[in-house]
């Protein structure tokens, strides 16, 4: 009889542990939609920043040929002055 009572007590403790773990899992599951929303906002923000960065980079790349041409003209003028 004592063995049966001990087994019942052990099972009751295990059930409490299982219920605690299930509660933790349920809490985690409840937070998943919020995590998805946060990830979506972060990704949107990153995409917006990337679009801005790409526009700035494109502007700089488009300006490079003129800047290089100006440098070449300056170097040639300097070379001509030294002659």
C-alpha cells in the first residue's frame, strides 16, 4: 500500500511539472504573433533604409564620371603647367 501511495505522489509531482511546462509553452505560443509583428516591422524598416541607401549610392555612382572627368582635366592642366 505504501508503494502505491508513493507512486501516486510521484505521479502527482510529475503532473505538476508537466502542467508547468505546458503553461510555459502556452505563454511562448501566445507571444508568437507579437514576435511576427516585430519581425515584420524590423524588416520593413530595413527595406526602407536599404532603398534610401541605394538611392544615395546610385546618385553618387551617377556623379562619378563627371568627378573623374574633372580630375583628369585638372591633372592635365597641372601637367601642362609643369611643361
